[in-house]
C-alpha cells in the first residue's frame, strides 16, 4: 500500500538517543541523560495540587478549541506583566504543546509550495513539519558571525533569489541558546511586514536567560505586521508531558486557527489547561525562577570547564539550557561520538546532525536542564572518556 511522500521526513534524532539511553538504563546502567531538553524538576507544586483537585472533582470534558477563557486571560496577562504589552485574550490560542502550535500556525499561514526561511543550525521539527505540509524550506547559514541568528541581509538575498513567504526565528534558540536583541527583532519584523513575509517567533525558552547584554523581546508587539508568537509551558514552567502551549495571533489568523484547531484536535488537554492557570500565580513564577537559577549554576560550571572538555568553539548560550559545542578535535563525527559516549561512558548527548545537515557532524548538544550534580558527573565522565580516544 502507498505511503505518503509527505511522511518521508527524518526522525527527531534526540528521541532515538533517548530510546537508546532508556534501553541501557533498563539493563541496569547508570545512564546520565543530557540529550533531551527536559527540566528535571517537573511542574510546580501549585500546578500539581491544582491537577489533583481537578481529578477529584473538576469538569475535564472538551473545552473550546482555542482553550479555556481563564487560561487565555492569564496568558494575555503574562504579556502585560513581563513585557508591558497589551494582548487581547481573543488573540490567544491554547495548543497541544508548542508542537501543536507550530502545526496550526504553519497550516494557517502557508500553502503548498510556499518558501519559508529558518536558521541553520536550528530545531529540526521546523523544517520537518514544513516539509510534511509541502512547503519549501530555505535554510539560512547562521554561524558565529551572526550569532547563529538570521539577518535582514540574508532575508533580502533569499527573497530576491526566489521569493519568500515566511520566516521562523527562535530566541533563545535551540540548540545554540543565542538570543535576538530587541532592535534586531524589530528590524526583522519590519522587513517581514514590508515584504508580506509571515514572521513566526518561537519563544518557548523565554524566561530562561543568563546574559544582561541581550534582553528578551517578544514578537507579540509586531502583531500588526502579521507576526505569530509560539510559546509553551514545557520549558520555563517545566511541564513537558502536560502538552500545553499557546499562540499569540494577528487578527487575520484567529478564525483560521480556530477552525483548524477544532478539526485537528478538538481541544487541548483539559486537565493541563485548567491546572496550567496555576502556573501564573506568584508561587508558580517563583518555582520557575528557582529552576532558572539551577540552570544558571550548571551553565556557569560548564563554561568554567570548557577547557577540560576541549569543545571549541561553543555557542554563547545566552538563554535556554543547552551547550552546543564543536567536538572535531576528538577526530570523531558527532553521531559516532554520541554513540560511543553512550555505549562506553553512559552519557547521552545529541549529535549536531539533528540541527545542522551541513556542519552538524562536528557539533554536539548537551542539555543542562538536569540537576546540577547530574551535569557535573556527566562532564567528569566525558572528560575521562575523551582522554581515552
């Protein structure tokens, strides 16, 4: 029987690494898993307690396709609190994780054959979802000279080379952790608005930042230029398995996303939505801030030991919780490096080929979202293992 061409996309390699690590753990190995971007703490006590109450007595039936009004209001309020930006709750769409948000945003924004630009290296699901939807992916080669972020000049070149219908930016970015300064985001958004290019801003790591030099900026201020914001409860609020995210939409996309959401998923998970309201309490914010402090501790320790690791160069890691480093000095390509590191030292990392199909063979990604002591033990093992190569 026929298998669709649209389904012929690469698997997300981090999930393969995670499965291999779990198999070794099941055999009794003490595996230190630093391959997945998953906070070790999980949801805050406030969210968990609210979920328990709901399981005992709450109404957990279908919700509105765009989410429960109380959660949409809290998300809108979050933009006022953090950014001083007024967002109409009617333009907030709650989604089944940011992954569901990307599918809805791409479906509503792009047609088959549309050209959509994104940075390389970058999160692989962007291009894989776009490819499955029949879009043409335009990869922008973004290295240290652009701080791994796309520039207006790159956009102009892509635009005049064959047209451009969309751009995806991420700040802080996965895997590099780099951030777009407010002035740069404004320039990109203005260019997109002037050229009818849909800007989609991945902001799922907002709140997880370490540099005073680059401030967080949200594309929500550019809704009048057609910008779409994608965010999630998975990273800052450590609610990965709850599958809860959101979109901030320009007015013209609210109706299309509402219709698509009702057909694709009916509604996001009801339990996660109702419990997620508690994430925006003072206690919920405080728990997340404490998580960021732990990530900062691990990040500082990693950077202090950069010479021991011998990964040169490494991306700046302004935000998020990843160290993206060049391991070419070891003489191994990244897939071989990660496979051997797991098999011989029980440390799981992600090969850079997942994020960059051109230069990724020289790079690996380490997630420091685990407990600081776990990250420290993993570095000890990596250093000792590399000494045997």
